[in-house]
């Protein structure tokens, strides 16, 4: 009997070891602590990556600009980043592309303390963004233009990495105002911060990006990653409890009302589409303002910054639709 138990235990041990050995190790970067990162967090925490043969280690970078630099230097083969730094890198000759869309709508609030309620009061002060060249800086220019303010002339932009730090800097008066997204925009609203401008538009927000070189050398790993992303998006939409538990793990404890609001926002089909195609319309919205002063941006096409191969395969094979038919 003891020999049988020992044999079974040995078999299970070696089976587990072989299964573990078959997982492909991958370091994946992400460039913000915000709800837009939920697909990669869920893929990790719900075991979706490992189910698809990937042993993923997540690494946080302060801002998508930094995460894209790590991507291009091959520190990370895949990263969850926003559109502007991918576009900027591509215009400078980088080979980074989006392979899955992630979030395809951006929502940002330009917020200040309640005693600062006019554009005139913002003049001479500083506005907090994540990193220069990133999405929050891109959006801040749109928000300031709405208010008739010019960056560099009327206000100074400063880099303060994560949204929660920008919220604190605004509350304490370290900066005059900050660009915030969910859940920190919702927290700021509840605390009584004043909204000077709200920007919501189709844009390539946080999605899965890699390099063309990595795609050529490791197409199967990219395929497994994109499949995992699509499955994670499905899990988010169909398992509120798991999605909210993961949000709390990465964002920290949240007021229930804010947690519900954050989940409802990020899980919408408009913001997080099931089929996960990168948004060409959203990339065009990034290129258009750059094209006013950059000849390369004017000549560039949105298609140059994406590789639809893997999302298209999963769509045309019926895989993505099959997930939702199981509901």
C-alpha cells in the first residue's frame, strides 16, 4: 500500500514538473496602475496565461513611455502600453506594434482642488501628467486647448508617474491640477475635486504591444499571449467578482461605490471590445495632432503601428465568438 502511495506521489510530482517545464517563460511590462491594465492582471491572477502555456512575470514601469523603451531594448518581449509612445517610437524607426487592442476609448479628467475653478487660476501653475510622450500628456494638450491654455506658455507640465500620486499632488497643492483616469478620477470626484475638462474619445489606450522582430522569432508565444488576452477580457465581462478582486489586489482597497463604478466603466464593450482588434481610428487620433508639425506623422498610416494577424486568426476561427456562446 505504501509503495502504491509513493508511486502515485512520484507520478504526480513528475507530471507537475513536466507541465511546469513546458510553460514558456515571459516577462511582460505594464505602464500604469489603472483599471485599463485589468486584462493582463486577470490573465495572470486567474491562471489564463499558464493555461495557454505561458509562465508570465509582470513588471511595472512608471509610465508607458518607459515601458516602450524596455520593449524596444528587448527587456520585455510584450508590454501593456498606450498608443502615443508606440506611435512616437515608430516615427523614430522603432518596430513596436500593437497585437491586441485592450482599451480603445480614453477617458481623462483634468482636476484641481475645489478652490481653483477657472482656467485663469491655472495659469502660472503646473499640471501633472504621467510621463512626457505618454497618453496623459497627449490628453492634457487636448484638455488645455479646450480651456484656451497653451502648455509651456500658460502652464508647465510635470511628470508624476502613477495616477494616485498625481491625485495626492493635487490635493496637497504640489501641482495646480492633474490628468486623472479611473479609479482616481472617481476618487477625486468623491473628494470634491473640481473638473476643468473631461476628455473622452476613441484612441488606442492600453493594449498589448510587442516588436515585429519578436513576432518573427516567436509567433507561437505571441499567439498564446493574444489568446490569453481575449480570454481575460471575456472573464472580466462574465465574472464581476473575480475582476473586482483583481482590481483590489493591484489598485488597493477601494470604496465599494468607486469599485463598482470602475468595473462598470472598464468592462463595457465600447471601451474593452470582445474581439480585441487594435483601433485604427484611435491611432489616427494620435497621429493627426502630430502631423501638424511632423512630416513623418503626416505621411504615416495607422496600419503601420499594428499587426492584426493573431486577433484576426482567433476571430475568423470562431474562437472569440465561442467564448461568449458558452454564457
